[in-house]
């Protein structure tokens, strides 16, 4: 196997964040959590359950573990719903996964003080940092799928 010489690439490495859009089709609601004080994102209050996997982690497996720790739910990862970088920090990549068929009742766990089911139309009211319009539309359209 040929070893890649990463120093030849002009692109840098990216910090990856995986996020769970846990959607309850029967209630038409999405699960979010109220965060503890985050020293890296102090302006962030409510968020989707998420985490930053290590290089050795499979993204979907890491997301399942992170969701279990933060909400107590066991989830099935369905598909990637959306991904984005941030204009102010292009080296940060967020991948939003649609997650369904959870088992258990949600409860606040690691880094969350509270968890709550919210209708897609009201999600943006809870977020104190940017809520991408394409992601918003995709979540609003979930009830039609």
C-alpha cells in the first residue's frame, strides 16, 4: 500500500462533529438538549445530540454512543441528512444524521441539563447560534417522507 504524503496537500485537516436529528414521525417532533456551559461554544444553549469522534471511530457508531450518553436513547442511524462547514471556521465540519427507531425514554445525560421534544417549526426559537436554512427546510419536510 502506498503511503500518502499529507504535507503535499494544501487542504488542512477538519474537526468533524456528528449530530443526531432524532425525529418522531408520529408526534412530528425532534429531540434537542439544553447544554451545560460549554467553554468552546459559550453562546450555544440548545442543540441536537452530537459529538466529535476520534480518528479511530466509525462515525455512525460514535454517534450512537454519544446519543446514548447524552439522552439515554438507543438509536438507529438512517442516513446523512445534511452537512456543512462554517464560514468563520472552515476547518469545522458538521454532519447531521437522520436517526429513527429509538428505544427508551429520553433523559438528560452527559453535557445536557434537559432534553425536550420540539416541533420542527419551533426549533429555530431554541437555537442561539446559526440554524442553516437548508437544514431547517429538510427537517420541516420530514413529516412528508
